[in-house]
C-alpha cells in the first residue's frame, strides 16, 4: 500500500479521532491553568487556616474509612460495570471531539492554503500599448574614407 493510502486509513479510524480529542481536551484544560492558579493563590491564606484543622479532620475520616472498607468489595463489583460503560462513553466523546477538532483544523488549513495559493498566483499582465511611431529622422550617409585617398 502507498503511504497516502495508509495515512488516509489512519485518519479515518476512531482511535485517531479519539487521540485528537484527548489532545484538544488537554489544550483546553492547559489554557484554563493560569486562571486556576490565580484562584489558588488567592485562597492561600484560607488554605493555611485549614491546614491547622487537618489532624482533627484526619481522625474523622479514619473512622469513616473503616465503614467504607467493609463495603469495598461489594462496591468494587458495582463500580467495575459502571467504569466499563463510562470508559466507552468517554472514548466515544473523545472520538467525536477529535472529529470536530480535525475538521476545524483541516478547514483552517484549507483556508490558509487557499489564501496562500491566491497570493502566489501570478498577476495577470495588462496588454502592452505600443507608443505611437515617431517620424523617421533624416538618414545621413555613412561615408567611410577610401584607402589611400
């Protein structure tokens, strides 16, 4: 198979679009990062006060953890089925998002190529208008001296 055939086959596959969707999602979240960082920096003082309460909170959570640990095997079985179906849903969502992202990017690339090709087209030459002929100047005989004479 040719390289073009392999590339076309790859770009028409759901895993390709799912990977593109994951990348698009990651970019979206990375763009949100500066705002999240600002929010955390604004809450710095509040977090310091909460840190003082951590030992008391840890004891409360430890007692609750014992109750959850007893129910964990039964809950794990229930979660296994949910996780499998949710993973399929997420995969489908990323594939759909990837199709949209690839379509958007390829559309933008097509527009850029079109603009580039339009700017690269040679200009159409205007017909050249010849100036009117000037009256002929008087010709002078071109005399060459004769040898010896």
